[in-house]
């Protein structure tokens, strides 16, 4: 069949058929499809088509790179070459941003397709419609008016970077634009604002800087930032990031202790920087790989070849961001170091003949015992008499009655954790109105303001959750597992909510290959067994579990035993006897994020002592947790519980028994 007959059947001109076959000019998808349909229906291919197919049949693709001095562009090119080799393709590299140069090469060499890696500093000059062969452009969405390309969108990067800082407790976050990439600026600002808006944080234009035009790193600006209370920055490119680090390091600012930093580009020299910088960036090698795959689909005229693909960004958590704990009223956690007393302070307190009471929501744990010991040790050192220690057994009514008795004793100090923030609020109010100084553990009664209590002391719950999440993520990753279940506290406890959310944040940000397949709440420890049992029955694919603290974790161990699923690894919080024995014996417990209750108890007592001296105390004191695994269990036992580990525990660790003695692993369940 001649070209004229193909044109007649397809309803196009002979010239159109020629352009489609010879790829000498752009032809719309619709006309190309009509011509190719007629050709494909032929029983025998015409001679002119066979000759052209032979001439055009090539495994060569052209990669046009506009800037060979740009690290990011060069890394994309490396990704293109790597993927092309896997696909059996030859890559010819041409550096140019001039359409005529590229057109000359295409006309002479007839590559099967083109990949264009654009320069972010220049406006777009080369368009796919100018060429007769398929093309994939790698560049910013605002620069590419056509479709069917690989787009880089910085909005997602800025959103994720800002969100990471917000979830890590930062509320006042600055933004520095990429000075070399005007196309990215509106995208970055949009993502930054979206994250702030989503968490009801105010947007302040004064915190948004253009590095070049604003001369961001000047001494006058530093004073403004410190006064504003900025704790973190999102920075748009590599040059600005390193200038930022250089400037603040010279002025004795520490990263991340004083300022947290997230960069929106992967840093070529990150391995040389201390601390290494957390990034939310597009992987240039991945962009190169994706561009080759996209081009192959366009060459093969696959249906999705004409659709744009937005390249995903990847977050890499390193050491440049700090987790800021928050108290129940949103107040920033401060270190217990601010509570130290001088020798003169101690003598003044001893001369006062002060008294105190301690009120627990539940005292039947090592956690409560170590708090009590830490409090009593400090009070003994200061000559403060403890009048009563009460245990409400998680019963708000019982705690209310106990507080009535404490009120009658008229202690100078009450250290307490509410059994229920709402129901016990009135009783706490009566105690405070009577002149007793109130130091709170973990939570604040409803309706209480900052002026109503001395301070609230707790573990830094965000750090607590981060430690637990990282233990679980690393355990699953090291063992080639991916499916996660979470048993979280369903009650309105501020502390456990922070902890549980931090675990979820770590798993999603730092271990994106893992999948949380189920997350179920429990209100009471007694319900944890049933909740776990049903979760595993519904989701037998679960390979790792997070449980909010050690009490319900013991019930989870019993459920796993009955289900025959002790292959599932369990991570929890708080070090206690039974979870320690389970871990030592090689049971499901693989790691613990452990509070330091003795140190927390000492911080509570020291806070009360400072209040007796009339000093202003930070409204929230946060104590960092410890990571406990079988490797450091003996050392951490002594450090956290203030006693030598039992000989039996040490022996179990040494032997690593394959089975767990039921009387140890499930005692009391």
C-alpha cells in the first residue's frame, strides 16, 4: 500500500503520514493515532515503512542538560544513565538550552526520544512540540506549559518540612527562600503556610526571608529572631543552608540545641557537616530513573504517556532537628537543671519545718515507686516531712476522698497526678485555695491556669514516643518486616496522646516503607487484651506492635501467647519487672522507651523547694527518656530503678532462653 492510500484511509494528508512515519515534525496525538491504526491493520508493511523503521530503529536516547555545573542536574543525569543501562539503552548527552542545536541533532541522528533536564535559573526555551520524537521534560510545573512530563513541585517539600517541625513541638518557624530558584518560591511559601494553617499557627511575614534581598544573616536580624522566640528554620537551598550554619556557628548558636534546621534540597556535603542536616528533598537519581521510564511509555504510545507525573519528595531525618516537649497547656519543656539549689537554699528550707503529701492515681507500678523514692529522697535531704502517700487505684472518687483527708492535714506541698482531670478538679482547687503549693505529674486539672500550680513535671513525651517509634521501626527494618499495629491510649491523657502521636510520626517520616495496618484505642488496661486479640485476628499480617505503656503491654503478651503469635515484636514505654524478664528471655518485647521516674521525682521535689523559696519555676519540666534493649538492659535497670538487676535476669540475658517461663512473663495477668 502506498502512502497516498494510507492517507486516504486515515483521513489525513500525505504530508501528515510522512511526518508520522519519518518523525520530521510534530503531529497531534489524534492524527498520529489515526495513521498508526491504519498501518497496524495492514497485512503487509509497505516498503517505505520498512526502510524507515530500519533507519529509525535505535536504542539511543538523547539527554539534553541545560547546566552541567549544577550538582542536582548532574545527579539526575547519573540516574538517567543508570536506568538506561538497565533498559539496554544508549544515552547521548548534549549540553545546550538552544532549540536549534537540539533540532539539528535530532534531524541527523534520529534518537528514539529526548529527556530534557532544565536549569532552574533560566526560563523555558525548549518545548516538546518543537520535536518529532517523544520528549520528557524534568522541571518545575510553572515552567512547562505542556503535559506529559516529570514535574518537580516544592510545595510538598516545604509542607512536609514545616509539618515535621510542628509535630516535633516547634511553633515559631522561620522560612528562607531559595535565592536561585524564583519558580520554587511561591510553591515553598504555599506549602509552609498550609502546614501552619493546618495546625492553627499564625503566619508572620516577618519570619519569611529572601536570603539575598533581605540580607537575612545580619546581626540586627538575629536579635529580632531571638526576641520573637523562633526555634526552627526551613531553608530553600544548599547555599543558603550552609551560609546559615556558618553564620550561627560563628555566633555560638548550637544546632539543634538552639535552632532546628530543615533543608529542602539534599546537600552534597552533608556527610561532612556536624550535625548532619535533616532534608526534605527530591532524590535526583530517582528523578533520572523516572524520566527514563516515562520516556519509554511515551515512545510505546502507552495511554498514560501524555499525563504529567509529579515527582515525590523524600524526608531524611538526621540530627539537625530537636524535639520540643510541650506541657498540658502548650508550654515548652524546660530542663530540670534550672531547679538546682545552693547550700544556702538548702539551709533556708531546712529551717522552715515544711510538710508535704503525695497523691498518685495508681501506685502499683515501678514507675510510681521510683517517683515516690525520688521525691522522698530530696525531701529527706531538705528536712521536709511527708505526711501521707495515697493511691487512688485509678478511681477519681477515691482520689477526691483522699484529697479531703490531705486538705485536713494542711501540708505546705502536694505532689500529685490526677486520676481524672475533670472529676478531681474541684478537690485540687480547694487544696490550692487553702495555700498548699501544688506540683503536678503529667497532667493538669481542668480549668487550672498557669497561676494555679507551681509546675508540671513529666517525661518529655514527644521524645518518649520518638524513642519507642525508632526502636520499632529499626527492629522491623532489620528483620525485613513491614506491617505495624498500634494499641494507643483512648483516654484524654495529654501525656499518652503526645507519646502515641510521636510514635506514629516517626514511623511515617523515618520509616516510610513500613505500613500501619491497624491502630486501636483502649481506655482501661483491662481492655488491652481484648483489643489486641481482635486486632491480630482481623490483621494477621501484623509483624510489630506498639503499646502505649508497659501495663497494657503485659496484657498484649498474654493475648499473643493465646493466639500463638509470639513471633510479633512488641515495643512499649516504661521499664518494669515483667517486661524486662520477657525481653531478657528473648520474648516478644524487643525494646522499651523508659522514663526516668526517680529523676522525675527528684525534679518534682526540687520544684516544690524552689516554690517555697518564692522563686518562679518554668511551667513545664520535661525529663528525657532512655532507650532500653536487651543489649543495655542490665545497665539501664540499675540506672533507672536504682538497684542492681536480679541475678536471674542477668542469667536469662546470658542464655537467651528460647521460651519464656510463664510465671515470669505473665505473672499477675
